[in-house]
């Protein structure tokens, strides 16, 4: 690395955050159900001010883990 140059930061993976209403719409449940999942720790979320933002990946992981094969 040349002397005097700051290191170039590595690019971060893009994270898409969803609102509680968007998550509820995706899962076809009420917003209260999403809030219950967040407060129970079953669905990870970030608090921004007085609202929550849920990483899209967390929703995908939750649905994958909650899926049951009936047959």
C-alpha cells in the first residue's frame, strides 16, 4: 500500500429494511402479529426512533424456519 494514502473501505453487503406494515403484508398477518414476533425475539428488528425496521433477510429466515411440510 502506498504511503500517505488512507485504506480503501471494503463494500458492505446491502441490507434492505422493511416496515412492520410491509412485513405484515408479506406474511399476510396483522401488524400486531409482527410486533408480537419482534417483542418475543422470534423476528429480529432494529428500533429507529419509536418504530421498528425489520431486515428483509430476517423475514426470509423466519419463514424458512417456520415452514412445515404437511403430507
